[in-house]
């Protein structure tokens, strides 16, 4: 039986291996290591007490680390990204001052008592005098903010690379979007139904032509931006549903409820992917009645999309269906991770009778 220490050792090795495998964590660890080496090496020849130097350098780096991450991961996304520039500037100033107070507290309350011999020949450090002296604070700003600026430059460069990668991926994925989002079977069946309606001189033929032309025009020419109007996406879904209703007739029972605020935007064709999957894997193989339920609610803050479809009764059909869905869902998850990296929640429920998806997005 494994001992507690053996289990703990295995856990620590596994955790450490996961951390080391994360490229971003490795970079940040290397960055702060370089900063620590820089602070220590620059004072090494002039400081006889090496233990004091190491302790002061490590404590200083920890203060700078806290300041950098508060600015980068709290103030920047909550204020700067939301264009609250004045509040962001004031927030940064407050954070820098708190870091300055923390540094002076460290020196006066910890380092001076512990290493009195190091400070013996230096002027006395008066805590209240130090933290209320505006000139001392201003002179300290550059040294306090220096690592933060460097790290933010690196993060900005990384973000620009991701934006460039997204643009390149968008260019190469437009044809794939046509193949995956609007598959050839849909076009073939729609054109075949249109041909039959034309022969019958049905009044529905002009409507089919109009809806199909709207779908093609939208996908080919009007959704080239990174984010588009959600109202236009709803219109796309309605056109797609109308044409599929013509194909499946009484075999299909579908409902689409939507309540959307004006001006909400979303990444193009995301919702169409889920709808197309519901038809492909929930309706096309069903010989009886297939049911699809769709709900869409959107405000200025978030978008909630829910879609549920019944699954065909054929066991062999279900197995094939699951294999195909895994590929489609993998592509959708990749798109969400690129377009909504920290602004989405995707919940998938798969059982023998139904398949459902719940997608929550932060509005752009």
C-alpha cells in the first residue's frame, strides 16, 4: 500500500509536470527569474551581506509581481478594454502607490530590524515620512513599474500574434465554412425541391429561390467581419429552417423562440453550425417524427443559445452520428476558444433519446 508521502510525491510530480508543460506559465516563470537575477547581480559586488541581498531581491520581485498581475489581469480587462482610460490611469496610480507602501513597509518593519548592521551607516528610515513624501514616491515609480511595462509589451506582442493568426485562419477557413456550415447535400436537396416545385408550378417556388439566394448572399458576401449583427444571424437561421421544412415536411416538428436586444453582435455562422448539426444528425436519419427546439436570448451583456434535437431510433445510425458530431463539435470548440477565449461556456448533453447544447457568450 502506498504511503502518504509516496502519494504526495506523485501528486507534486504530476502537478509540476502540468505547470512546466504550459508554455505561458513557463514564460512568466522565466521572466521573473531573469528579473530576480538582474536585481541580485546588479548589487552583488557592492553588498557584503549576500543573504540580505537575496532576501531583499526576492521580496522586491514578489511586490513587482503582484503589481504587474493586478494591472494586467484586473485593471486592463476591467477598465482599459472597456475604454475607461481615466479610471484605468487612476487605478494604476493607486496600485503603484500601494506597491510603494508595501516596499517601504518591508524595509522599515522587516529588513531594518533583521539586518541592522547593513543599515547602520545609512540615514534612519521613518515609515510615515517615507510613505507621505511625494518626491520619494515619484522617484520610485519608474523602478516599481519597470517589470510591469516589459511584461505588458511581451503580452501585447503575443496578443498581436494571436490576432494575426486569427485573420489568417479566417481567410483559409472561408471555404471550409461553406463546406461545413452549408453542406452540398443541403444545396442539392434544396435545388431538387425547387425543381419539383417549378414543374408543379407551385406558389412556393419563388419563396424558395428568395430564401436560398439570401442564404448564399449572406454567407458569401455579408459575414466577412469578425463579429456581425445577431439579427442577421437569426434571419439566416429562419431561412435555413424554412428550406429544411420544405424538405422534411410532416416528419419535422421545430420551434424557434428568440428574444434579442438591438445591436447585439456575435461571431458569424456559429449558431448555424449547431442548427445544421441538429438537422444532419437528428432529422435526416429519423424515419418517424423528429423534434428540434431552439431558444435564443440576448442582451447587451450576454447571449444564451439552447438547441435540442431528438435522436434517431436506429442504433447503427446513432453510432455513426456520434462519430460525426465529435468532429463538428471539436471545430466549434476551437472557434470558440479563438473568438471567445474567456467569454464562453459550452454545455453538451448527450443521451439515448436527445442531444442538446447550451451556449453562453459574453456580448461583443
